[in-house]
C-alpha cells in the first residue's frame, strides 16, 4: 500500500508540473536538483544558482546537504526527479504511519500533504525520517523543520544517532565544498539576499 501511495503522489506531482508549463521546472525541488547538478560539474552551487534561471528568486537558501541528498537522482530531468522525490517521501511516510493503524493515513489527504505534492517539499520525507533515528539525520538538509522532529524522539540515543548522521552529511558537504557553510550563512542572514526568506527574528 505504501508503495502505491508513493507512486500516486509522485505521479500527481509530475502531472501537475507538466500541466503548469516549463517555467516552473520542478517547483521548490528545482533548487536542490540544480545545486546537485552544479556539484557534479565541480561548480560552486551558491554562486551558480545566484545567476541561474529559476522559478522564483535566483538564490540557493538551503544547506549543502540538501543537494547531497538528491544527488542520486540529479541526472534525471527536473520533473521526473521531482516526482521520484515526492514518491519517496510519501511512500516512506505512508509505511511509517500504517505501522500503527491504517486510519493514520488520513493525514496524507491534509492541506500540508497536498501542498507538498504541488510544491515538491521536504516535509513528507523528513516526517517519515522522524520514525527512524538514523534516517532523521536528513535534518541536515532542512534544519528549519528537521530540528523540531528531534524533539519527537523519546530516547536520547535516537537523537544522538540522528545527530551523528546529520553531522556526517555536513562533513561530506565540507569535503565537497569547504566554503559552503560561509555561503549558506551569508545567504540566510543577509536580508538583502534572502528577500522574502529572511529570518523574521533578525
């Protein structure tokens, strides 16, 4: 059942992207996908995306691990890779939720779930990872929502495992591009660059 739900969600994303037209590319997923492709070329993704043609602002506001996570499918066209990304997130989340009763699958029909299909977002994949401490290390790719899910862990050992995997992703990112943290912080903390994504607290 989880496999079927994942396939339906991924197919819906692909169809919606195709109907929208080429300008949207793969919606939010475009940014991680393009950053991963820049890494493969040996380019600096933060600088490259600042000059790239993207659906909205030309800026990569994510930690480099976001690009590393999608690296295995970055060779595919954006819409197909995006559909696979959504399918993986929804499939894993459906599997995790159904373990304690199929009634929990109703959450996949909620507004946020539909938005994740339309905008190709991280939320299903990271929520699914909350059920597997090692998988939760993916918070390194999206710490803004991922860190909140660390609080869901009931044992400190699980939170520690998630932290070790997250740190490993960060270190791999530093091996690939030793300046990425500086680029990312500059993007995140400079309101003139971040635009609508500027941190409200600042």
